[in-house]
C-alpha cells in the first residue's frame, strides 16, 4: 500500500488488526466476519504486525527474536536465514547470546528490522502486516528488507510504505494507492 504521509495507510492496518474501528463501513476477515465480532486472540495467532518502530528488549538477540516462544533449534536457524540475520549473528562476540543494549542502540536500523521480521516468522503466521518499518532506513537497507519480504513463501504480506522505489514496487503482486480507499 503506497501513498503520502497521513493518507490513511497505517490506519487501514490498525483496522485490519482490530486496534481501531472505522466510523463507517466494515472490516471483514475469516470468511466475511466483521473484525469486531471475531475472537481476536485466535485471529492474532494467524497474523503478525510490525509497527513503524521496532522495540527491542534489554536481552539477548535470541530473546528478542523469540519473545518467550519455545521453538526447535532448526526452526530458529531457518528463521534467522530467512530474515538474513546469519552474517550479523556470526559477527557478534556471543552469537545469539549477545546482549542488546537499551532498545538496540548498539545495532543498526536494518538489523533491528531483520529482528522484527524474524519475530514475525516465529509464530508460523499466515499474514504479516508491515507498517512503514523501513521508512527510516537508507535506500540500500530498505531495498534489502523489501527483498527479504518478497522472498517469503506461504505467507501473505501487506506492506505499507510511502518511499519504496520504482524497481521494488514493480516486484509486488498488487499495488494499492491510499487514494483508492479514501
């Protein structure tokens, strides 16, 4: 979903997540059920949301990816590979057990975004909603994160951005301009 700042892109994702409700109209999910009528706990088991700013815990890289979930080691390695964190983790003095400082101030924005992507894959979700998570990255890191997203298999992605370059936009299945839903 593309469009200017303030055009409703993030609000649409908040509607889809059930965080907010529209003044008019309906948001439907799960075979045409209104979001306000579904069990959000069950709904959230199938969907991940990556906000505009990734918050990291004071803890290890592993703790920041898993957020208390317990998954097999092979699955964690697969997620690390899919999120392109392998080289970053290899460079760390203690690998996955490397401590991150307050909100990840000791790592780059791109590395924080890769951790956020890894988090979203831990739950085996069907959909990932990504809200402007690359807006503060330079062009190279933004493109790298977008390439990761486009390589996800068996996961639907709704990606909101106001600054994706033309080359990357053309790689997405469908582009919706926020003007279309005003």
